[in-house]
């Protein structure tokens, strides 16, 4: 069975690796040369046995049984990509959007294949993290939900049905972990590194600032904004100006070499 990934950024190539590890044939569509080069290099190092290939143009006919859209977390961009494949799909192809917090209903409501469309929220790093939130819309056929659950279990993931609400389950529950830590740092009450040491001392694998650097401060900030707006802007979830400054400066975490910490291995 072939799986088509739309986008070969951090999440796209991570999801591709998760499928290729389990013997699936994976095709990655990535039109940007530099992103494609980085993804090919990364996957070649991690999957010497192969199982994946790249294209820079969408095929005229998509034969893949499952298509997973994994472009950046921008509503307009995702809608554009999902619309572009509409006339190329087979009648039984299932399409999933990998999103952390965007409304799956909003992404799918105008698609001609909306009964075969739903959300899959993989967590970073996708090859190692077992949980995947599966987010149907009001239009998603029950058979598509069941196909999704079966496929994800086949690659040894733990799929969890989640409602199409801001942040789904995990990102909704996790917001206070980040937001409260950022509030303390904004006020200058305590240094981010100290907060991390305290939380890790309590048993968390990563403190909130180290985790934001790992996820990507830009990604984390975008999710916070989406949850805040989706819940009618409650004060307790207000996005952080400190995080916004990091994003504006390009200090987005480990992938940029600098975030709340500096990294010499990027």
C-alpha cells in the first residue's frame, strides 16, 4: 500500500519515516527544492533500506490509498493544497490533514471529498511518539474513521478519537503548562532555565521552555493563538508577547539554533 505525504517538513518527513519503518511505500510531494533536499538527506540517513521517494509536482492521478497533508499550520495554505488534489483522487482515497489545532471541519467543509476527509494529529517526533489524535468532522463517513484507526494501529500507533474543538485534547490540556511558565518569565519572577529544572525535578521529561524549543517556538505560539481564539479569547490562554518576540526574531528553537536556549548542533 502506498501513502502520499503532501509536504516534507519536520512533520511530513517524520510521518513518512513512521510508515516506511513498517514496510509501507511512501511518496513525498515537496515543491520547494531546499526543503526537499533536507528531507531526502534526513530520510536517507534514517532509512538506509529506502521505502520512500520524492516528487516536486503532483501526479495527474493519485493512486495512493491514503493521502496525508502535512504543510505548515496555515489555514489558507492547507485549504489550497487540499483543494489542489480534489480532481486527482481515486473514489476511495482517504485524505487526512495533520494539524495541531486548526478546525478540521473548516478545512474540509467545502471539499468535494469531505466524507473521506478527517484530521490526524501526529506528535513530534512522529516516528517515536505513539499517540495520534483522530479527528472526524460532521461529514466524515464512519467507514473512513474505522479505516484510519486500523491503519494507524498497523504502524503501531495509539489512535485516540478526539473532538474537533480548539486544541483537540492534548493541546487543550497542555496550554497551561506553557502559558503559565511564560507568564512567570514575562514578569521576570524566575528564569526559564530555573522553571525547566523545577518541572523536570518534578518528573516532567522536559521543562516547558526546553519543550517549546524542541517543538518549535513558532509552532507552539501558533497553536496557542488558535486555541485562544477558538475559545473566545479567555485571559488564562492569552498568547505570550515573550514568545511572539522570539518568533519575530527568528529564534524559533532547536531548528534555528537559538530559542530560549542556544544550540551548537544545528
